[in-house]
C-alpha cells in the first residue's frame, strides 16, 4: 500500500467517504500535504521478511527490459544517470520528491503517474494505477533511496 492508497483506505474505512480517484486533485493535495510533513527526514525503507518477495519482484522489474524499445529502468537510471535525454538530465530513480510538480504536466503528480509515463515512452503497456506491479516497483525505488532526505513536493522538468 502506498500513501495514496492509505489515504483512500482511511477515507473509506474510518470516515465512511468515497475514495478519491487516482491522480485527482484532492488525493494529490492531501498526499502532498502529508509528504511535506516528512520533508528533510530520511526515507526509511527496509527489507523485512514480510516485504522481501515484493522487494525482489520490484528489483526484477527495474532490471527487466520492456516495451518495443526493449529497455529497462536500470539501463537509463543506473547506466546513464547524469546524461541527457531530450535535453533533460536523467536522474538516478530516487523517488524523494513525490508527489512532485512536473513542468511537463503543469501540475502535481504521483510516482505511479511518472512510472506509467516511462512505460509509455518505451512503448510498453503501462500497469493500472494501484496495481501490484507498480506498488512493488515503488517499494524497490524507496528501498534504493533509503537514508536520502524527503523533498516533497519537489519540482522537475
């Protein structure tokens, strides 16, 4: 479960309200506000017996080639970080600033939105919001960023 899903669980279970739609302004606003409370604090993501299989699955996804372009996340974000792609510096895939304001979107968006954009860019079929595959990838990315400070909401091109 990621932050957005936890918010919706609290809404439906405790507040008896309907869930917010993925990428909706109310959900992203609340997730950004909650994330801002952790700004400057280190990301804490551990490998535990409970999440080990999901963490390994996320790592496998990160290194698996996908799409018609046949590339993996690792091929860009590990092998080519710091280089340029369409004039934009390739980051190391550390999700420290999500929810994030991206200039290309002209709005705040979630990490799952960004992951889906990458999948579309390599001409792969993106997973649905909230899918186990995206959650496993989010877990792995958080694990890679463990110890780094949160900077939500960040701004990127």
